C-alpha cells in the first residue's frame, strides 16, 4: 500500500490525481486538470513586479554630451547650443534626438514621451533621390532624413558632430563633407544620382570583403575609389 501511495505522488504534472482505496478501486479526483505551462505563467505574472515607466535617465548624456566636450578640447571652439540653452545643460538635443517634431519639452527636461530610438514619422513623404540631402532633417530642408529615420546616404557622423558642437561647428561645416555611396548598383547619371544614391533595388552595393578589403581614398584607384572634389555642405 505504501509503495502504491509513493507512485501516486510521482504522477506527471498536470495529470488528474488518483487516490487508492482499501479495495484497490481508483477514484478520480473532481479537480479539473490544469495546463502546467499556463499555471506556471500565471504564477510568474502574479509574482512579477509591476513595470515602471523609465523617465529617460539618459537625458544627462544629451544635456551635457561628451562629444561636445571633446570637440571643444580638440578645436578650442566654444559650444553654442542651437536654442541658446547653457552648454552644460542643453535642451536643443533633447528635442532633436529624443522627440518627434512638434512634441514639446517639459521645462528643462524631455517630458513624456521621451525615448532614445530611431524614429520614422510616416506623415513625412519620402524625398526624391535627386533632392535628398546628406545632412537630413537636422541640418537641411530635407525633412525625410536623419534623425527622421536613416537613409543609406544620410551622413549621421557629420550630422551628429555638427549638432552636438552647435552653431559654431555648423557654420564651419565640420566633417569630411563626402558621402558618396561607392559601388551602388547602376550608372551615375542614369540610375544613380550625382550624390551617389541608387534609384533602383537593391539600392546598396555588395558588401565588401571584411578580410581582404583595403581602404581607398578619393583620387586613388581600386574598388570603391571615388573622384576627389570640393567639399559639399
């Protein structure tokens, strides 16, 4: 009897319980079988803490960005925020990188909603390849570019450096000024624009060999070589 009782305690999870009587007739419990996975999930949900909404603790990185400090140390040119806020307590970058256009700040803070993510405002129509600006929505009249999404030829490095540096760095056109998509499928002047934007699928060039690739500067010959020319805005 003890041996059978031990077996009853070893039944698989989720199977009906069986009780053994003295006359060895099994009686099924009235308890309904419960899906073990669903039961475990319910217990986990019940014991899990209520998620709290983060209040953008990363705002400090935008209010006093390290890249702006580095620019000042390297070039000895003052950081002048776009909206006139203090260089060590900026609000211009909050609006540019953490909000959709038109979303207000909350005093000197980002407010709600506030998220560090790549946005795409679907209300903004795409810009034709011929009229796209490599400086995107942040520094040009092209509203469909970075940080409103990111297209292949959006020069996010120059955009970020100039915006982080502020008015002086924008006026000086800091950056390399070159953003030609070398190797794009097609022919320049036919299905590739003068600024290197392919009009047809797959739009992007075949990826370079990560092992054997050699960097080619403008004016040099070789795969990916570009003609040198005047810097573009």
